[in-house]
């Protein structure tokens, strides 16, 4: 049985080493690339990222990756975003001004809210809470609810359509979207590569999933 190859998009802001190590542990072969042409033939893509939204879109734009990523997502092939990579999947962000995103999942990125004594940025382990949509056919399939994952962020995705929220997190008494999903595009606001066995299970499901999810990208 061949080991799946996973294209890890390099746009200058990704925590590439830890992502690649996790993908290897999840029984895949990571291939790091900043070449737009590689997206045309890729079968699995990871869009990682740490940092600010505007810097992320600038990095994608300078490398000519914006339209290839949009075409890739529209093709129905699996794509997973991590942290900033998840936020970039949405249409716009208000982080340090107004910025246009990839627009693969309709919605916007907004400041994280929390009541005291919780602090912003949200750094540490928090549990995933089902948002009401089935996890079947997604990278969360078969995983127990309330699994804890590792977050580092001050902003979060707010999809326009409720069905594009796959899981949430309650932080400081305020819920935010922790996992977005539309078609075979999924985004984790947390870092699955730093979330122990639970995070590795998410990556393994992403790599080896066979059945498409119910919702399509529109």
C-alpha cells in the first residue's frame, strides 16, 4: 500500500517542521512547496500558518498561490487549513484593517471574545464542542466529543452559514468556531500537529478519508 503524499503549502508563515513531522506520524509523506504548479497535481493539501492575516494573504499573493488554491478547493480534492491557514480560507478579516481572504468558505475572521478571567490571546488546551452538524465523513469522524486540542490565537473564523461550522470551543464563557468545513475543505483554528494523539487522529482521518462530506463548497 502506497503512502499518501501531502502537499504542504509554503507561503512564508507556516510552522512547516512540526506540521511535516505530524504528517509523517500520521502515515503520510509531506512535500513542502511554494510552487503554484504543484497544486494542479496534488491530491491532498495542507495550508498551515502562524501570524497575521494580512501577512498571510500577502505571502500567498506574492507567490502566485491565491488562484491555484481556489481552483484546487473547487475541484473537490481534500484541503485542510491550520490556525492562520484556516482563517485565510474565509472571505475577509478585520485583523489590523480590512483584508480580503481566499473566499473558499463564506465568512469573516473576527476578534476573539472572552469574559474574565480568560485572557486574549487564547493559548493552551481547550475542548471541542459539537456545533450540531454530524462529524461523519469529516476529519473529526469517529473521534470522541470534548477532545482537547491546542490553541494559539486572538482571532477566529465566523462562517456565514451555520452548516459550515463543524465544531466550536467555549473559551471564557464565549463560544467561537473551532473547525470550519465545506465540501472537502476543512479548517482547524487549533494546531492538530501539537494536539497529541487526538490531533494526529484528525490528520490521519484527513489523509485517509474516502467518503466525501455532505456539504459542498459554493
